[in-house]
C-alpha cells in the first residue's frame, strides 16, 4: 500500500485527472486509475456509481456509500426547511441517481443533467479525494486558470493569516523615585 508518513493511503483516493469523450449515447468511461480506487473502496458494489450535479456546473461521481451519505446529508439539511431549501433538494435529487456501469466501465449520463452542467463531448474526469467530477473540458480549463490565480489568497485566508491581529498595548510603570516623589507630579 502506498502510504506516506501522514498515514494517508493514496490508493484509496481519487486524485489526478483524465480527458475523456462522451459518446453519442451519452456514456463516459471511468478512467482505469479511478476504477481501481472504486474497486478497493467497494469491492462488492463497484458496478454502480452515484451521480449528482454540483454548484460549479460539473457532475459528481461517487462510490455508493459516499452517495448514500450525500443523500442523507441533503435530506437532513433541506427536507424540513424553507421553501427554497425544499426546492434545492428537489433540484439536486431530480438530477441524481445510482447508475450501473457497463462492461467497459462507462456510466450513461442523463441528458438533462448534461445540459444543466454544460457537459458536451470533450470532458475531463477529475479526482476530488473521495469523489470524482466530470467537467466540460473547455469550462474546466478556464476554471482552473482562474482557480490557480486565486489559490494562494484562498490558502492564506483559510489558514487565518489574513485575519486582523489583536493589538497588544504595553503599559510601563516607571519605578517610584526613592525620595517618595510622585513621578506624575513632576
């Protein structure tokens, strides 16, 4: 197993990316490197994958257990909430599902989901630690250029380095004169 000193098992993470093509039947292949991770994480259930939209116009793919957790989180956060939250729950779940992979490890994408996420023929499948994402290739490249330009500022902000610092004020009390005089009176 490929572990580093941190204890992270890189063989269990979806990292890296691969350019793929959506075929005329709206199928896209899962890259072999991601299939290896999927098989390790879900040895008895690697033939199905959770699919849902994301706010950044991509399609998220995930192992079944992670997909079930995602649905439970959405239900807990939005089902009993405001009308807007319930509408968001309907939006997310109407475009989501657990889909089978065919013998070539391809998933068939919902045409509506593809339109909503601006997915066309040329895509990139990226790793996102515990999930994968499908982006339209042109949109992904633009997003990455913008993201890389903002990366340092975002890292500094998340580390708290740009947070306002509390000012410390020191008060130095001068020693009393040996004669007993009040120094403030002079």
